[in-house]
């Protein structure tokens, strides 16, 4: 089984927003971020329910990017929008978003088949490439996750 290192705290990086925003722009630019950063993008869920108080939308995205033969970045985004309504072409509602970043080591599961190999992989991860894991992989992935969060905040106007 590949080793997964969660690099975001708690439930992940979060955004909570209430007010007006352009949902189509938000959706497109968030999606395009994954493509631009060379992630294999998968929309796992996109549901829309009409309610009396406004639409309810739930979106789950998963993006994976192979860094080398051993490490892979994984970013999962969960978006919930409640009470969404459009007035004169402008959307408004309550948006909550969580972004979770995971570093997956030995993602192709090459070294986990035998007990001795599991022992070797622990030595490899904890001693031989420990600095590379901590300084490069985790740092780079955290930078990408925070970049995605910053872009979402910018689209929503939270940096104005």
C-alpha cells in the first residue's frame, strides 16, 4: 500500500464566503488551474438540487500529478454552495470549500509486495530521501495547494 502523507492541516485549507460571485467564472478558473498545473483532473461529483431558499450545489474534484517515478501529488477539492440564486445575471449564495493535499509515495505500489521490501522502503523514506520529502515534495505541494486557495479567494473578491 502506498504511503500517503497529508500536508494540509485538519480538514484541509478552507474558504467560507457569503455574497455575490460569478459561479461560471469560479468553476472555469478553478478547473483550468488543474489543467494548467498538469494535474489529471477528475470531477467525482457535481450535484444540483433546487430548493425553496435557492439552489444547493455540491462538487468534488480530484487532481493527481506524477512528480517522478516515486512521488505523486493529490489535491481534492470539496465545494458546497447553499442558497444560490441568480439576480440580474449575478449569482449569490453561501460557499464553503475545502482543499486537501496529499503526497503519495510509491504510488505504483512497486515496493510493497514483500515484507523485506516494506522494510527497505521505510529506510528509503525515513533516511535516504527524508530531506527530499520534507524540503521538496511537501514544500512544493503545499505551495500549489495554497496557490489554488489564493486563486479561489481572488475570484471571490476576498483580496479586494
